């Protein structure tokens, strides 16, 4: 028995949990989130990369020269919008009928 099990704690794999979400992705011109990746060039801390639970952002930590953002994986949590101090993230609620549907709540 592991120490985690002894304490009655459980572990959770975020990526596997995200597989339970149904996505209805809108066209890019109506995307609920837009990232101006040019503003990311001067960012030294990459808080969006570290803060995004869905791992939608890839940048220097992955050996890339420029920020890559995958809108199709976004879970609409707004974490990147709050954490970005470069003004690179524009975030709005998705249009009706689009976005994600959580299977649990």
C-alpha cells in the first residue's frame, strides 16, 4: 500500500479526465479564445504554458521558437486569460451551441 493510499488520498490524471469532455469547436473566426502569439515572444515566464490544465500551449519549454496554441483542446477555464500579463489572450464565452460539455456536472 502506498503512502497516498494510506492517507486516503487519490491521484487524478488531468489528461485522461479531459477525455470525458465533449467538444463542439466553433470555426476559428468565431473562436472563444484568440492568442496573439507575437506578444509571446518577449515573455520570459510562460505562465500560460504552466497554467493551462489542458496543455493547449507549447513554447520554449518544448524547444519551439514561437508559441503554438491548440484552440481545439481548450476547456474554457480562462486560466490563461488571467495569468497572461502580456495582453496576448482575448477570451469570450463561446457562441450558443458551441464549446464544451462536461460529463460530470
